[in-house]
């Protein structure tokens, strides 16, 4: 695939403002889907319909497997789920974009796996003098972007195109289950950072944890999570990397002053009543699970794990029911991990 620089393919600028409409060549991104139709994939053909730019599974759109082994949807419903997660992080960080103690303002910033560019747009607006880059295998079409944001088609697992010592900050959010070689990604980030620059991860290391026994080990929710994790492992990935394992991996690569902050988002059952911020985080988290459950399950369970479509639908219905059971109290653990490239 031609990994063209998206900034260079910007198609129009509004005369009345400095806003820019960014278009992507979706035939490059989705690259047809004849690999599925030709039977090189494990979907039953009844589940798969194709059109020029995408692959549909049960009404949800997913990336071509030629592109990358990515199991979450790439459609508008998924963008709504990502909006909700963005809101959770905005509330968790109380409006800050990052926690790394960067002296002064960052000049060059990279957002890896940027997708809808929500974080990248916010930081570009907060730091109008900074140059912000977002990379993704399939960034969303943006109706508008700040002039100091460039979006590039890049696979983070390929060789990076950025010169050494470029960035003050590299931000990586919600990529936990999607990277096969974290040490290589960390090494490439280390090289691309300026001395004294920071890498920062925002991610969830678990879907549900429970401290009062109301989420039984044999619950459908636990079965769902465990099975999803088995699928990730089969695809060479690990969901829980960012919290528990990332700090040690970062130190091996050479990062220093590594900080790992963990916190709970009360997702199921009782929610914080007094604190409006925590309550809104809970609501957004639950909503993104309820609305996103089918999309994040279909591809992994059918293609990777070989489940039947009907069984997946049944499971998702039961998962949603348990999520709404007020007697189950469970939280989701978020992690903010950052570290510095030595001066
Ligand atoms: C769950 S989304 C998170 C998007 C964004 N970081 C956010 O927090 O809203 C994961 C993103 O990673 C991208 N992605 C997955 N594998 C990738 C890879 N190998 N290289 C670059 N991007 C990748 C997907 O296309 C998707 O946009």
C-alpha cells in the first residue's frame, strides 16, 4: 500500500476560515476485500458482504485483513463509542491532555492510532504553535482539522518514517489489544523522541473487576472477557499489557522516571452519587460497552475463534443483560503510564 502523507492529500481549504477538509483514499485503506470473498478467510460467506471499500459483518464495517489484523469495527457506530471513551479520559484527566511533566509547551507531538483524531485535535487546539501528527492504518474522514494537525496513514508496527529526536510527546491511547510487538514499538518511539521527550499511554487493562463478589467467576461477562482475551492471544496480542507490563518494558528500552497511575471507573452497578465527574465517567463507560459490545465481539469471535453468528448474538444479548443488572458491581481499571527519554 502506498503510505501516502495525508497532509499532502488535503483536498480543500475553506476560504472563510483556516479550517481544512481532509479526505482519504479509502480504496487504499480498505483495499477491496476479495481476500474474503475468495475464501482465504474463515467467515461463513452468508455473513460477509462486500462493497468497493469495506467488508461488512452482520451490518458492521471492518477493515480488510490485507490491511492489518484489527478486530474492532471501522464505522460510524464505533466512532460514537470512541467519542464516549474520549469523554471518559477527558474527565479522568480533568481536562488535561497528558500528565507527563513536560517543561514548557511541547512543540512536536505524535498521536499513534489516532483514528477519529479527537485527542489530536484537542491538543492541536490547546497548543496552536505545536505541530501535531496523527498516525493510523485507517484514520477517520475529518470534516475539519486544525491547521497544525497532519494525519498520516501508517502501520505502527512497520518501520517508522519519523526522523530521530523529533517529538516532545508521543501519545498512545486504547491500543492495548492491537499491538503484537510492544518492545519494537517502544524502541521506535524512543528513537523518535527528543532527549527529555515523553511517551504517554492511556488505556484500560481490564474490562471488569469486582471487589464484593457480585460478579461471579462463571458469569457471562467473565466468559465474554476471557474468550475475547483468548482470541487476542491467538492473534498474537495481549489486552492487559499497558497497565501491568508496560512500565517494565519501557525501562528495558531505556525510558526513565516511569510512572504508572491506576484508577477505577465504576462501570456496572452502584455508581458514585456525590461526585458528578466520576458519575459521568461511569455512565459513559457503561454506555460505550452497551452500544459497542456487538461490534467489538463479532470479528474476534467469528473470524478468529470460529464461533457461529447466532451464538455470538446470544452471548452479546446476555452480556448486555448482565451489564444492566443493578446487583453486579464492577469497575474497569484505567492506566496512565508515562516515561522520559533521558536527556
Ligand atoms: C480502539 S481505537 C483507538 C483510537 C484512538 N487512539 C482513540 O483513543 O480514540 C484503535 C485504533 O488503532 C488503530 N490501529 C490498529 N492497529 C494499528 C496499527 N498496526 N498501526 C496503526 N494504527 C492501528 C485502529 O485503526 C484504530 O483506529
